[in-house]
């Protein structure tokens, strides 16, 4: 089951580019898994982007990585009202970034989580609700009740 926490939400990312957004979100999740090296997390996310952009279109990016020594799936969400160039498939700026970290030894859970979040974010109304939430608590409640 996917559970987003209030402390895993950034209502307005400071970053204005993909690299900065990945670092900002990696730092956020690092607070929940301090035994994992932050530089390693960032490196894993960058390596995944080199394979192909996780900017899936419609203003959404879903960066993800499999992490050794991680005990459970971690999810965080960052928003950018201005939008961030993410090399998305539709060449549009990204406004919602949902970052997923998964234990390396649980590929089935990883794929299920990625698929579930992808289906959720394909729905225009879901994206609209996430973009319009005024507090982290509202956003988390909506996300957790909808995914």
C-alpha cells in the first residue's frame, strides 16, 4: 500500500531544473532513510534519467530507483507552479513530480507501485486536485484516498 506522508511533500519546489528537483526530493526522502547515502540516491536517480526521461507528459514526472538496503517503498511529491523542464515526452514543463524509491530486492512491489501511481496521474482530475491543494495535509489526504 502506498502512503504519502506530510513530511514527504514540497508544495513549491525551489529548484528550476530537473537536476535541482531530483536533489531536493532526494534530500527529502533521505531524511526518512538516513542509512542510505544521499549521493548514492542522487546518482541512482540521475542514472535512471540517463536511460530515458521519467517525464511522462501532461506536466508529470515519476522519477524512480531501486535502492539496496532500503526496507520499504518511499514516495514523495514535489510541485512546481512555474514548471520545470524535465525532457518530458511531450516537451511540456513538469508541475508534479512523484519520486519513488523501492527496495532493490522487491521488483514486484516496485512495478506495482509505479503502475498504480502512473494510472492515478494519467487522470486529468487527479492532477488538477494535486495542483490545487492548498496545504500538504490536503494534498496527502487526497493522494492517499485516491491512489
